């Protein structure tokens, strides 16, 4: 166990180094003028013509050799300076810290129901293989991941906001924004629902919740669909194992067999997939965030990527790698708890 | 024979098979089903029926209507079938090739090689597909080829992992030990004995992924880094519907055709690959065999 | 128990169902949704229109634009608009011109300085002060004076960051220098800006200080020769915005010293001291600028010099998705939303929503011809020869090619179907309302026969026989550009099936790379639009110069062939017009230039750019001024209940 953790710890910096080198070398395939775009996002910034462009390239050191630029960047990162993101118009670290609570809040509310739902639906489908229930669940899940997310998102928005006016986009209503920005309200975490509870302001809490529902439902459905699939397959495999037959043969009630022996064993692969899903959600749900006007890390990363804002992209990559490491660690640690046969080496 | 019997017993799988064959037919006969206009530079550039900014409903001349900017939906969908196969098969074949190569080398040689290659996998895993693809397409420019490159660059890792773990499992099986005892060479051992045994899990995975690549492409189109404007690509056509999904005024279905037809095409494509994938798994996977 | 809580939650969440659309939401607050963002709050740093939403509303200039008028001014911080008649503009015998700006008294910024018990200055909101405290405001601290104006101008020029700050340099030196670096190096006689020593830096500072002086509490501007666009530049909501010197210095900005200004020269975006703090005298104060949420909130300044604004608060939010913006407008959660042109008709028919359309912008959209282009390894020109598989590098140097292209475009179609009748055809470098614009000049129209005639003449008929293949470029995501190029592509192929025009959309970064990296661009043709910075067509930043001078913006990237054409045909006339002072003498020259741009087919002029406003019908008071590129002055906006 200790060995396992140590080994993990050794490799993290290696992976991070390789990752940033890779992204950095991508950046270096661009000409200095192209890289300048991060600092001059539109034509109006280059009205000064060639002289101005040369000056800007010099200013940002864009024509320095690869290793010089990389080691400069790395040196800064090691001192805790991730650089300046022109997309966020803030230091990269500040931008990430600023946006993290929003993404975390959204993911928290969407992940738990999709995990529980997936396990439940997957079990049902596995048990009633090729029966009506199974077909219904399969179609439900295939629907969930054969339409682009934005189609669901826009439909949710149309029905629940456009027609019913229940769940508006954004994170808070205008009045609640004013309350939250006010002096009487302390922003402990940046997570609106939590902050509202800590401040004892139920009105803001419910307002934040109201804004969360539509993006959460959209995300839940999409994730639920892909995890249900895995659960169903895994359930099918498990139910054919010998010990299930043995359990049945012993005359245990079917319910116990399915839930205790079947489901708990079938959950292993789901845990792995769920870990990946969670990581990718934390990496930002670009499209959902765009549609529901929910400013989180995904939107930031996408803007940085399309503006070729490399400090932003690099910072985001570091953040995401970190999330991945933590989640993988948790998954690995969970494994032996769920399945006594697995030992960490 | 088993396949046929399975298909007959599982109407859903049969349906998937039929739909998939249908798509192949459409792709093959695209030049007959939707004839390109003489002035088109490439048959994949969807012709425009005028230049009105608003979509137009289905009519005699445009059986499925037109998108914003008057791209003919019928034409786009027919030629888009070819694009869908190109994206799906292109990305999956490249990814499978790279993944199998790396996964089998890692598993077979083990030790340091394994460690290094698996860390490479980790590096690639540590970039979310969409963001990575956005950076790459921003670098390479828009278009089908950059999109395929971007999607496969960050899409091979799963195959590598699956192949690696399958090989590790197979390696311990008796017949491999036996072959090795007879002095079979490394390459021969990998190609003749180990890979065939890991083939099925990869095949199943690949079949399922083929459909969803079209979906990833549509997400790229939504984010503005997909194919070129007007290129016959389902993803792009469904992205064209984004502003029209809510309809017009009190009629939410005023522009239903902008979403419905491209949406159905993608849905059926993904569905058919999935059903075929499920069927393959049920038939081929020895662990589930009945 | 659990179920009860769930039920309660549901009630609370679904509670506000059925809020009628007729009822005004968020009274007193204007919610404005757009797709843009603000670059910086430092008015001397910004260079694009969205950023002026902050500077226009939170700062004041010496002068303002008079309503929608682009060349008439109203007093603001200056108590009078200088003119020859009132004696505030004086021409010297040596050709120099003096502008005098008397300063209005009693203008305070949002935050003013009071001396605390320990002798330190404490910055407090003017609105929060009692009458007695207002008496104790430290003179000059938060009070706008002539010194503040002088400081603001000099700071902007010395900071030298944005294009608009350099426009002030250009104005102060009457067009002699484009920016402070050029001025400093030429004054010292050295090649590079880095070679300057401290004495040189002081020298250029002093030279600048002589041009902007304070006499008798008035700001005096002395230009060596006339610069007709001076007042126009001063009234623009960019680098001439007036900041309070004492406050700025106290908050880390340039302290007004001559020897170390270079430390404050060209700072990185976030390093400018005024990047995220504001202390202007404008009608609104900064309440919050949340970069993560992409939201700017401005609050009413009660102590505004012309009385408080009707709106209590203005919220600007970046919402990229149209459907999201639209639904928020329909629900009344937003009051104004940026709207794509194809939804105007529909929005007009929605209850409670009003649309102002066809608002003019000050520039047009065009397809620019460039020649010669990079000959080596340039895929945009195919084989690089006139052999049917490419074009020669100076393809567009042949006037018949340019004319053929211009007759092959269907302008009417673009106006009707693509722009849905919101604008008119562009006739040359200027748009309606600018000096020198004439609607009597000839324009091109779609005429396949004329096009064929010119194409047959081009390259002695060889072009017609072998055809061509080339790539035209546009910035990604602009559907209008794609439409314009597609129409041309189709028409060319119909005129002669051997004419193959390919279209490629690239990110702006790549386009700029291809037009700027070397002496010659590598793009033969591109869709763009460039707007002038003041209404006068002449001078370094005017529309006619931009398009038709060999030193102009367009010539800068259009290749040596284009520049040579400008040198031969246009430069002399442009110089002549700029030297004249009398508008009646200048106008005919600019009109002539417009006609010539058509005769020589310098560019394929497409349509005038335009904008529109889609808002709830309870929003009133927007005045469109095209020189401000449609930026909103929220002071006059009302939201009725």
C-alpha cells in the first residue's frame, strides 16, 4: 500500500512534465505572429501594422527558442506563477481558483444522481435481459448519448425556462447577485448553495438551486446514459458467474442474489468509469456551461484553446492532470474496499 | 450460422444491422442520390439554394428543407453519410492501430517499457478530448482531416489499456507458455497467438466508438472548430440548428426540420453501431456466451 | 421527514412560476447581454469598442459627441467647445494651431481624498460624504482640474499601449509621429527604442509637456500645424478620458515624473495600475468587474456633474449563446441583448420587445485584393502560374481581373438575402454621412457579360482560355463573409467553369500571420472591414487614408503592387485634401477619390456595416452614434416601470 502510494507520487511530476512539454511544443509549431493572437485577439489590436507587431513579439519574447520559453515558464510555475491568461484577463491561477467552485458545484449535483441512477438502471436492465424493461432502458441510454449535448441543453432551456419560466440560466437571479455581492453576505467558498446556507439566507439558496436544476438534469442524463451501459454489461457478466449459480442453488431469495451478490460485484467497472466521468466533468462541461450561461472552468478552457491562449491552456492542463491524479487515487483506494480480492501493489 | 440465428432471435440487433447496411448503401450511391451541381468545386460542398439567412421548410425542390444560409439538408445528409463513415472509421482505425501497437508492446515486454508507455498513456489521458481537439484544430485549421487527426491523437489510449490488460491475461494462459517453450519468436508470438485472442474486446470497443465519433465531431462543430462552412457533415448540420431549436415565437416547432433530420441521421448511425457492437459482444465474447 | 423536505424544496424552487412578462423585472437595473467582453478598465489601454462601454460611462472627456452627430461636440469637462468664432482656436502665423479648453468647476470624481487625523489621504466615495465632509475634500484630490486633463493625456501618450492612445500622439504632433517610440527615437537620432538613455527620455517627455500646457486653469494644446480631426479624437471615449491625477498616482500609476516614465511604458494588460480600478467623473461608478463570470456592474454616481442618471445600476454580461440571450430577453430577465440579423423580423413580432434596425456603422465590408503575394510555396495561389491550376503572384495587378471579379459579385443578392435589407451597397472608402461620400458615384453590379468582357481582356485572353484556381480567405465564424465569397465563387464558375475560387476560413491569428509576416502577404484575397477612428476622411487615421494611401492601413498589408498603385494615383490627392482647411474645398477631392476607387477597382466594396438594438419596450433613450461604433451611453437610458 505504502509502496503503491510512493510509486504514484514519483510518477506524477514526470507525467506533468511530459504533458506540459507536449503542449508547449504544440505551441511552438505556430509562428510568433500567430502566438501573438493571444495578446491581440482582434484586428483592431494590430492596426499599427508591422512595427507594432514586431514590438509586441519582442515584448512577450515570442521569438525566443523553445527551451528558453519553456524553462522560463517552468521556472515561473515552480515559484507558483502560472502566468497571465489573456482570455480570463487574470493570472491563470486566479482564474482557475475563481472558476473552480462553480464547476465543482455543478458537478457535485450532477454526479451523484447519475451514479446512483446508473447503478439502479443498469442492474434492472441486466436482470431483465432482453425483456421490455431492458429494451426500454437501452433505448433510453442510447438516446442519451446519440444526440449532441447541446440539443438536450437547448431543449431543456426552451421547455423549463422559455415556456414554463421555472429554471433560468446563469448562476443567480439579478436580485440575488446584489445580495451576494453585498457586505452582509460572506462568500466563504464561492459555492453559492453552500454559502447561502452558511449565511442562513434561504432565499438565495433556493435561487441558486433553481438555476442549477436545468444544467444538472442535462448533465445527469448524459452521464447516466454512458454509465448505465457499463453497469448493464458488467451485471450481465456477473450474473453468469459460478458463485451466482451457487447462491441461487443454495435457495437464496432472488432479490438477495441480485442485489448482494450480483450488483455489488458488478459495480467494480462502474467505479472506474465513474471516476473517469467525474474527472472529465471536473475538467469542465464546455457545452452545458455555454448554454446555461454558467461560467465555469470548461468555458474558460475552451475560450483559451480557441484563442490559442497557451498560458491558459497549460494552466488548465495542470489543473486537470491534478484532478485526474486525485480521482484515480481515490478509485484505486476504493477498489480493495469493494472487492477484497484486489490488492494494491 | 450462429450469427444468423442470433440475429433472428434478436430483432433489435437485426434492426441495427439493416440500418447500418442502409447507411453503407447511401454512402456508396451518394453521387446518384444527390447529384452535385457542375459549379461545385468538391461534391462535399453542400450547394446553396439562394442565400437567405433563415432556414426554409421542406419543399419539392428541397425535400428536407434548408438550413440557415440555405444549405440543402437532403444533400448534406446524403454526402454526410460518407463523411460520417470517414470520421468514424478513420478515427477508430487510426486509434485502434496506435492503441493496439502501444498496448501490446507494453504488455509483452513489461518492465520499464511498460512503465514508460503507460505513462505516455497517462499524459494523453490528462487532456480532455474536446479541449485538446480544439487546440489542435486551431493549429491545423478547420476541415475533415485536421478533425480526424485531432480526434485520433487523443482517442487511442483506451485501446492501448484494453489490449494491454487482455494480453497480460492471455499471456498467463497455458498455450502461450507452450508456444514459448517451443521457441516461438516474439513477433510471431504476438501476431499469431496473443493478438487474435485480444481481438474481440477491441472490436467491440471500436464498433461502439465508431458511432460516437460523429457525435464528438458535432461537438467540435458547435464549438466552431469542426469542418468548413457548408461541408456535408452531420455534425455541422446539427450544429446549424442550434439557434433554431426554440422555434419561432409561439411555435416551438417552426424549424423542426433543421434539428430533426440531421438528428435522426446521427441517432440512427450511433444506434446501429451500438446495436451491432452489442450483438458482436454477445456472439463473440466467450465469457458471455450462452 | 425526507419526503417533506423534498416537497418544501420543490415548492421553493418552483415558487415563482407564472411571473407575467408584462411586469418590469429588476426595476432600476438595466441588464445588457452581449457576446463581447471588456479588455481593461484603463481608458489609455483599450483599443476596441466593447471596452468603451466602461470608459464612456465611468469617465468623462473634455468634450462629448452631440447626440448622434459625428462631427458636432458638446461641452463636458471643458465648459466650452473651442472654435475659431469663440477664439478658443487660434491659428498662428507659422501655421501652428492653439486649442484652449476652459475647465468647468466643481466636478468631482467618484472617490475623493480627505485628510485623516494622521495626515494621510483617505479615499472615500463622494456620494457617502456628508455636506460638512465635502467641505474638507483635499483640493485637487478627486476634484477634476486642468492638471488632471494634462496628466491623463500625457500618461496615455507615454504609456503608448493602444492604437487609440497612439492616435492622441498623432494628434498632438499633428501627424508627425505615430507613437511615442517613434517620437523618442527620432528626437534622439537613434535606431532602437532600447538605445535611448535617460536624457533622451526626459527630452521627449519635455517636448510632449510643451505641447499640452495649463494656463490659468485652462488646458492649452499647441499643434505645429493644423490637424482637422483634433476635437474628434478628444471626444472619443478612449485615451483622452480624464482620470484624477492624485488618485491615480496614489494607486500606483505614473507619478508624472519625466525621468522614469519608461517604467510605465507598454505595461502588460494586468500590470497597468488602472486595469481593474476606476475613479472617473462619469455618471456611473464601478461596482464589480467579475472576470470569471464575465460581468461588469456599474452603479449610479449621485454626485454626477449633470445630476444623477435615471438608471440605478447597469449590468453587462457576456452570454455567447443566442438562444440563451433570447429566452432571457423574452422572460424579462434581460433588457437588451445582442441579436444576429436573421432574428430581427421574429423579435419584432414578439410582445414587449422592440427593435431599432438599420443603424449605421462607420465602415464597410469588402473583399480586399492583394498583390503581389508570396510566390514560393504558397498554396493559396496553386501552381503560381497562369496555367489553369493557379494564379501568378501579381494576379490582381491586372485591372481587368479586378474589374472582372467586381462584376461577378451579386451585391443585390447580398443586400437582400444575406443582410436582409438592413444596409446599402458600399461605394468606396467612406460611408454615408462622412465628408466626401457621394451617392452619385458609379457602383458595380452583377453583370456576367461585362465580367466576361474584362476576363477576356485580362492577360491577353490567356486567363479566359486556361482559367485559374486560387483561395480566398475569411475569418472563422463569420457567416456573412462565407456568403459573400460563396456567391462570388458560384458566379465565377458559372461565367467560366475553369474559374475556381476556393474559400478557406482561418482563425484571425492565422490571417494576421499571413498578411503581416513578410513584406508581401501570402493571401491574394480576403474578406475584412476596417473602421476609421474619427469622422474626418483624411489624416493618418481617416477612412480615405486607410483605404487609399500608400501609407494607409490597407496598403500596409495589401502588397507592394497595391502600394504602388496608391502612390501613383491617390497619394498626391490625399495630401492636397488634408492640407486644405476649408471643408468646401476638401469635399470635392474626397468625392473624386471615391469615384477613382471604383474606376481602378482597388477593392471589392460590398456593403456598409450596420447594427441594431433589440430590447424590452420599457427601455428608452438610446442614441446611436456611429463614430462611437454604437457604444451605449447609459446616462440617458430610462427603464419605465
